[in-house]
């Protein structure tokens, strides 16, 4: 049996992303259903926002040249009311968000005036033009580029889109992902006590949740026993999705059938990626459906998912808003001997002396899922490098890998 080639993470990512393109069609969704969906087209402003000059404060709309005078109140303008032009030698009572009356060029806060016995408003000695005025178009102007195609919509984006009076947006259809958990030893939680040699399936809920957080629709194909027949049946069922992801069964053990069956139904590249945890990884297709094979060890499955599957999913989803997630930090540990694989230590971070410090979880074994739950970041230890305590490193905060 030929050994799969050892790839650096960067090479693997380049190969993985080289020929992917968005696999889904466009659809229109109501704005209130659009959270987390990926914009299919650039979005431009149709209107100036705000649509007219208005007051940023509760107070008095004035002519700034009339500073220092005592003036009568000519009108009262609440939010939602249309103003009359402001006559000379008068002020208008105005409230936050109300349109500025024509003729006024500033707002004086109500705290900054006094009212004399005749009810006139005594203005401060100095008023700068434009004081407390929110000008038309200060948020955005008609024609401005607001949001780019490929952006996953955030709550604040929905507000921005609504401010333009837009009630429906063009997004990419949700990606459907078929998920298989291979391993004859696996049992679902809730299926009873474990018999000897069995373990509960931790990858299924973890990977399903990671995919759901990316906005995918998961088709759970459950546990797949380690036989070619069961593997073939599950992969064929998964091929109608946009992507098939499996965990386990991609090492070179005799019970690892994923490789042969994917090769039979499409094609497969088996890689050993020079990362720790998470060496075995497979990329291929089942029929024409892309396929990714993650390692079975839960920590390895997690790390390969966030480092490799996640960018692949983004590409299929048509996302273009995914920037770098690494942050600078200091190692609260030492690496005395260089390793041949880039290591992703599960760490907790804290701020000390204005810097982030990363402390590794005690057990970094790839089967130890407590290491991931106990951590808030992955700390990168570059291959072929030693580290002294306090050395500069890069960390990937876990919450930034969940979107
Ligand atoms: P494999 O990649 O199939 O050789 O699996 C490697 C290790 O991960 C074995 O100890 C498996 O029992 C374990 N494993 C595989 N799949 C899962 C799973 N879904 N949940 C928990 N452990 C798993
Ligand atoms: Mg297995």
C-alpha cells in the first residue's frame, strides 16, 4: 500500500481551495429570515440616510447668527412631524430625530438655554453652525456600496438593509451537507448503556453543530459501520447533498473503507497533513459531489474541520468575507524540541501586561476532547521550531473559527 504524501497545511489548503466554486443557486429571502445567509450580490444604497437634516438632541433649532439673543418659540417639531420654515428672530422647539426647519442651521441643547419670564429662550453667547445637526446622507448616500456579495449577513447588516427600505435580499441557497460518522464501535447517546468495546459518537453532534453554525443544512446519515457495503450505501445517499463529510475511516487500517469506496464512486486523494492533531485527511468526490474525510479522533476532527473543512465550506457557500483570524500572543509554555508537524495546541488565553498569553491544556492527545472544551483558542507552534517561554506566537480564537 502506498503511503499518502505528507503535505504542509498551506499546501493542503491551496490544493483544497484551488478548484472549488460556489455550488448553490441564488434565492430571494425576506429580510427577517436573512440572518446568517450569504449575500449573492453587492448591495448599494438607494436612499440618503438620514433622508433630511435632523436634530441630534432635544433642544431648540436656531440660526447660529442669533446666538446670545432672547427669542420666542415659533413652532414645536417632534420626531415624525414636518417643520415649517423658521422665521427670523425665533427658535423652534425640536426633539431628537425631528427634521430641522428650513432656515435653522444649528440645534442648542435644552440644558444650554434659559427661559425668561416671558417664555423666551435665552440662547448661549456662542453657537457654531451645524451644532447637534445630523446632516442628510451622513450615514450613507444613494449609490454608496453598503455590503459586498459573499458577505454572511450579521444582525447589524439587517438593520442597515432595513434603513434602505429593502425588505428582501438575494442570497445563495443554503448549502446541504451530508454527514457520516464511520466506526462500528460507535453508539448514539440515548441508545442505552455501552457494551464492551463501544464508545459514544461525539463527532456527529460536534460536526453537525459546526456546520449549522456555518449556516449549512445538515443531513445526518448517522453511524456507518466499517463494511464496504454500509459505507457505499451511506455515501450514495449523501451524494445528493452539496457536500459529503465523513469522520473516521481515512487512516490506512484494514477497517478503513472510506478511501476505497469513495475511489470506487468517484475519486479520492488521501493526504497526511503535517499538523497535530489531525494528520489523516481526504478530499475527493462521490459522483460529482465534493467529499471531505476527517480523521476519527474527536480533537483531530475538530481541528481539521476548522482549519480545512471550514474554508472549503465557505468557498462552496460563495463567501468572500472570511479574513485572517490569527491574533498575536505570547507562549506561556516552552517547546524545547522542534516537531515535524505544525502543532495546534488547545490553550486558554488571558490578558496580562497588555498582551495575550496562551496556556496549553494539560493533555494535548488527539483523542482528548476535554482539551477543546476547556480551551478558548488554538495556539500555533510552527513546524521545525522551538519556543521559549514568552516567545511571540499566533493564536486562533475558537469563536472566530465558528462562523
Ligand atoms: P479512525 O479514524 O476511524 O481510525 O478513528 C480514530 C479514533 O477515533 C478511534 O479511536 C475511533 O474509535 C475514534 N472515533 C472515530 N469516530 C469517532 C466518533 N464519531 N466519535 C468518537 N470517537 C470516534
Ligand atoms: Mg474507524
